[in-house]
């Protein structure tokens, strides 16, 4: 869907010529991360993913985009270095790099604890978990719309996927109750802080970027749940990733149309935009429902699964975080929709001439998927359960 959108997005031939090779390298790296079966090949794919993501932000060419891409580059390199140090410790200890062989050999000792700590620190930076999220809002909000959508929907999830595999597939004997609780606390803080910053953001894309910080936090709430009910928590995590990926990608694509049409994304100047860009606002509204967790969206099912897991495992404090996060999400997303449907004063009216929203068909498809997976929850949960 994002690729389809990108074919109609660029008006500058030079930017488009730079975009497509980097785009396919990014998709190659994403696939490489998911199919890699040894920890060093994962590092190679992770580096390719990071460098192409940085380059895709930089081709926007603005001062803010260049600063954001440079910051992302430094953070990405530091995160990769931490990961590589962890890999070196594992290889020095066991002499193997294959995921399954390591899982069969690993024991809980000081060297493996250090390796897991280094890998966790590196991946926390790459998936922007609070308080290591500082690079994400500027990187996502200053990139072009298709790049922002891909970074938020999939790229940060690649780092989470790697981290999750190390904690619950590869170095599982090292994991402790205290460790998963600490990550859960970081996740809860991310939900609240990211939602608050989204509510106070003056720009639309910055608001969506801080929303990603908050939504990533929900994934880490499942870490302490994995320690007690792994099958249920794993289903909730995968469901949440699918629902969030579709919703956030569609939301960034809709924001891209608004920004290109109006020439900016300042929220205070978007009053009445719904009359000129109805499809963009419709996509934004449907995906907002999913991010808030309103039925019958996929986001509702994902949060319901997390809530049920928390209740069933007796960890009621995570339920409180889910409720607070949902209320805050509704506050900052309805803030946008309220402005979009507010009739502006005559002097503040937005002049938009014959806008084509044809490029949003892919985004509309993603928005519809968030509703379809909410209405057909059992099909997706059964599919997820059958994969492990």
C-alpha cells in the first residue's frame, strides 16, 4: 500500500530517482531481518535497514530532515554497536551463531546476562522505547510521508522483533521476572509520556510520531505477561503489531496528502480541512478509532487481548495503563478531528483547488483492514495460534 502511494507522491524527479533504489533496499533488509536464522546475519540486515532508513529521511533535503537523519544515524550506529558486542560475547562463549543452537546451549550466567543487556539496550534505542525515544519524533515527522509510514509501521517493529526473539526464543534462560517487569514499566511510561507529548504537539506529523512512541509502549506491556502466559501474550503482541502497522501507515499517508495540499501540517491552521479533503479525514478517523481501541477495530481486539491477559495473570496494574493510554489517545486524536470539522473564520479559511486523493486508495485499504480484522478476530487469532 505504501509503495502504491509512493508512485504518485513525488513531484521532484531527482528525489524520486533517489527514493526507489533505497526503498527496495529497505524492503530487502526488512525481509532479511525476519528470515535470518543466525544472530550475525541479523546484524547485517539490521545495518542495511538502518542505513537505508537514514538515507530515505535525508532525501527530503530540508535542514530539519538532514538534522533528523544525522541524529538517527548516530543512534542507529550506537544501537548496532551494542547489539554487535552482545553477539561477540555469545560467540566467544559458545562458538556458534545459529539461533537454535544458541538456544540449546545457553545457560544463565554473567556473560549471557551482559550479552542480553547489551542487545536489549541497542534494540531499545532502535525501536524508540522510552526514555530512548528522543530521535523518533524528529525523524518520523520530517521524512516524506511514505518514509514516515514505513518507519512507524514496520521499521521500528523489526528492532522489536529481534529483541523479542532474544528474550523469549534465544536467551530465554537468562530472563528473570524482575527484568520483564522493568521493561513493562518502561512500556507503561512510554504509553503515558508519548500520549502526553502527542496531545501537546503543534504539528500533525509530529503528533502521529509521538503516538508511535506511545503505541510501542503497549508492546512492552506484554513482556511481563509473556513470563506467565506466553501463548496468550504472543497472540496479543502479533495482533497488536498487525493492527498498529495498518493504522499508523494509513494515518501517515493521509497526513502526507494534507501536508502536500495545504503546504504545511500546523494543526492550528487545519480548521475545516474535512470539507476539502474528505477521504484523508475519513482515513484518519477510521485509523484513529483503531489506535484509541474503539470497537469494532483491530486496535480494540489487540488491547482487549492485552487486558484479558493482564487480568488472567493477576497483573491488574497493566490494565490501568491500558485505560489511561486509551483516554489520552482519544484526547489527542479527537483534537485533530475536532479541528478538521470546525468551520474556520473567513480570514482563516483554507483554499484548496481540485485536490486528487487517488493516491490514498492504498491507505483506504489499510484503514478498512483495521476494521476487517476487528470484525473477524477469531480468524486472525487462530492463524496466529497455529504458527507456534
